[in-house]
């Protein structure tokens, strides 16, 4: 069994907003609020002092906070001190450590070994010579076999300038060897890749909106423009959000001076605001297609909603998540924090993108979103718009109808990608990851050096061979995947498998580990159904751009 862990970033939280600390001690309570607060305090003290058994005060306090938040909405959350530290790292876009992502691989004796999945470019481990598939078997002379995630973090992360010595077992080298690494700032990029797909089409993939996103995005735009970009694909699929301010600034690069980007409305005057575009955006002309999907949320929806409402970009993909709530972050005295909804945000046409919810019932909330996705798959776009109540229909700048009530509905909906049964089975259990790890153990360093450690040389020249597929099928047969995937009984035949798609999947996985996250995209894009379908709509995107420029 393998568990993927990242030292780079934690779980993406679907949030947008300016995360501001507040001194709770300065809040003035009215008499009714003070009375309710005293009631909670009395109950807490009574239970702590009189309950028949000792109670965990810390856990009881956290449970009480979680219970209060559960009566609000699905996005008001409590973060303990450790989780808060990881969240801060994620959105600050850097941390101090050695700069790797890793797997914990279960060995035959039942203990886990740290396996390097990828080495972060520009980080300390790259400088020290670590490579994908290296196994870290000891840290500062102490065995690391059997480490859990907390032990990995505690031993490998640390303040910049401090040193750590790791013992490496490298496939193909008989004896383990030691590597000394000087910990340093490790950048966490929010832009996975920016590259020219062809002579005129630029592609940018943003994975979230953190402190550095706007500067990364502007740098990418300048580079692509210098390479002759005439039209742009902005990929926000899988982007769960982040800072509202970054979404506003990214949107500003596309929109004309003074145009409304997003507004927010809350209960108090200080939570009401509106954000407008300024002059001098880097891509205020030229066709744009924005790719979105079910996990494009929050800040991603701000960008997609603003560009759709102003008819600046064509939105393509699947309905987005539907989170239109603004959170502020309130620090507590032990390093933990509350992230509390203080306002709702609205697109320029006035749409609230938030999906309906009943208090904090997350299971019902998420099921509602899944139901919307299933419903989208059964109807044409015009029918989806027609069945919505008139109160949820809005108009874009040029008069097109768009709807509220649950995410951003794309201008062109791409139905579910079709995968053959075998590929689905391989992906369902992450079996391809295990296969690629073994492949890299045998071939990784040789292939990396053969292409001069250059992603673009690898993308152009590397091919998955028939032997590689033979090895994959043998691997799958050992895991009973070929027989299990054939509903009619018997082993699935190779004729039933999309081998070109399978080759692209494996090539992308190999590229991701040899280089970094950016390696995945150029390898997989030729078989990316949503992306390839979107390129059929450049005519419509061009018409939007021409109309926008003429206004």
C-alpha cells in the first residue's frame, strides 16, 4: 500500500477572501450575547469539574467550536494549530525545508520507507543531488524506516540554514550513501506551467490563488507574448481557490479600466466592497478560453464569472463547484484559528455563485453539487438555462443569458471524459503510480540524462514502447486487474484498450516525476478530451474578443 504525501502543500481548501486576523478581546458584547456566552462558559466549567471521569479540556473546547460552526455553513471551519501552520505555508507560497514530495511505501516487513516522488526545482534537495525514486532510509544517522508523516515532517523540515544528513538507497547503486542538505526557503509555485501549445496558442495552468499568483501570472503572460502568443487558454480545472485579491488582480489583466470584477455583501458595513479593473492589463485584447471543472471553486469562480459576465472569455468544461462565500480568518490564542463566513460575493452581473446549503451539513451540500453535475450531463445548455427560474437568470454585457444558483455554468459543456474499462481500473487504485515507480527505478536516471535533463527534449523525443505496455499488462495481470475489468468474464483484450491514451498517461506520470508538475501537461494534452474539444471553439472565442474590443 502506498500513501502519497507532499512536503510542498496540504489539502486545498475551497476558500476565497482576505484572511485577516482579529483581536477577539477587543470585541464589545451586548447584554444578550454576554448572557449566552456565560451559559456556555458555565456548562464547560461544570462538565470539567463535576463529570464522573476526567475529560480532555482541549478536545472538549475544540468539539464545542466545531459544533457551533456546524450550525452555520459548510465553509466556516476550525483549524488546530498544526493545520493552521500548514495552511499558512500553502498560501504564503513557501516554507523552509529540504524541498521534496514523497511517498510512504509499505515494505514486506510492514514498515514504510520514504520514497522521493519529485525534487522541487530550485530547492535544497535539487542542489544536493537527490533524484526521483531515491529512498531515504535514515536521517542524521537514525533509521527512518517506519516513519509516519509527522515524523517525516519533524525530521526533514526545519529553519533555513540548518543542516540535515540523509542516507539514500538509490536503485541501481549497490550501497547506500549519505547526502548533507542545507535547509532553505522552498518555493511553492501556484502556476504549474505556461507554454506555447503551437505557434499561436499559449497555455497557462494555475493550481490555486496564493500570495505570489499574480506576479507568476504576469511573468508568464509576458513570456508567452514574447513568443508570439495570439490566443490564450487559462486552465482553472482543479483550482480550489485562495485569496480573493489574487483573483481580482488576475482578472484585471483581461478587463478594461473601471469594469466591475466582483462585489461582496455582508452583514456589516466593513464587509461590503466592490473591486474594479484598472488600466494597463497585459491581455485586454485577444481570444481567451477558460477551462473549468467541478473542483474549480471560489477564487477560480471569481475569475471565470467576471470574464464570462463581461463577454471577455469563453468558459469551457463542466459546472464549477459553487462557492460564493467570503471568509475572514480569526486567530485564537494557541495558534489555532477560525475561518468564518462574513460576506457573499457576486459576479458583475449580480450572480451569487454559492450552491444552496442547509446549515453546515456537508454531506447534503456535496450531494447537491454532485446532483447538479449529473443533471448537466443529461441536458443541452439551452435546456439547462430554460428550466432555471427567471429570478436566477442574468445578462452579460452583450445580453447573453447566464444563470446563478450553483457554480459557473460554462458556455460550452464538455461531458464526462471517456476512459476504457482497463484504464479506469488502473487509475482507480493508483496502480499506474506503482508501475511508474518501478519503471523509474530501472530507467529513470538513464532517460533523464539521455534528454539532457530537459523537459521539452523529453516531451518531443520520449515514447512509451510496446515493451513498456507489455510490462504494464504483466503488472496488471499480477494484480488481477485484467480479469476484474471484463464484465463479460475472461481477460480483457488489448483491442479494447485505448493504448494511445494509456501511453500519454504513463508518459505524463513519468515526466511529472523526472521534472516536476509541469511535466504532466505537454505529455497528456494530446489526449486531454476537454482541452482538445475546447480548441474547436476558437471561432466563438475570437468573436467574443472582437466584440469586446469594439465596445
